[in-house]
């Protein structure tokens, strides 16, 4: 029997997801976020860790958002197991959208600047925040279709590649945001 896909999510669920995204974008706009990169264009992939990071559709932090989807699928399965898959997706999108709004608030932007290697971080563009939620939804869809072992293997691979490429990843990002470790900060900055 084939595993469920995003195609089995009802149109009303997609409408709610769209409304959450529109509400998130409106909140970000009201809070002064730029719609796109101030550079004036949108890259599909932005490979550099510079002022354009978190301004485009995908960057080195995209794997973290896909892993969010894996984790939110597991959360939805644990707490809403008997509910339709569309309701679980709505929960995941609502959590990710709330994080995007919080992440782009002055308190979190300042925290990133003081506690992590993101010294020049200015927050995300609205395009990047919407894309981050979409990447999370892709991770959610992958976790629904793939065996657990494969989802875990992809998460480990994403963390390994981002650790190698940029000395950061979801686990380090959370650790450094919540309880910074100077030795890790020095390693991340290449000191």
C-alpha cells in the first residue's frame, strides 16, 4: 500500500496554510523586513556567507529548515496521530511561521549577533522566510513518504555537510543561540 503524500491533503488545509503564510509575510512586512534582498535580485541558491545570506530562496541554512519539517512531521504524528494529515501540516506551518516572525524580531537578531558567528546578521528577507517555510513543508512531505531510517540518514547527512561547508548546522545553531560555547564560536570563526 503506497504511503500518503501531500496530494491527500484537502484544499481547505492548503487554504489555511496559504493564509498562515500570507499572515506571516504581512507581519514581517509590518515589522520592517525587506521583501527581497536589498541587492535588488533573488538568487535561487546563495552559496556565500555574506550580507546576501538569508535573503534568497535557498542558502546553507536551507537544510536546517528541511530538518525542521522532519521534526514537525514527527511531532504531528505524535500529538495528532488520529487527525488528518492536513491538520498536521497546518501545525507544522504554524510553528515554522511563528519561528520566522520571532527569528526576525530585534531580540533574536541581536542574540544571533552577540552569541553566534552571525556578526552581521540583519534578519531574513520576506522571500527567504516564505521559502524557509516551503523548505520545511518539503521536509515534512519527505518524512511522510520516506522510511524513518532514510529520514534520519538525510538529516545526519545535511548536518554533516553544513558542518563541513560552513561550520554550522541546526544543532550548533540551536546550541549557540540558547547556550553559547566560546570554544565552538572560535572554531566556527576559524580562530
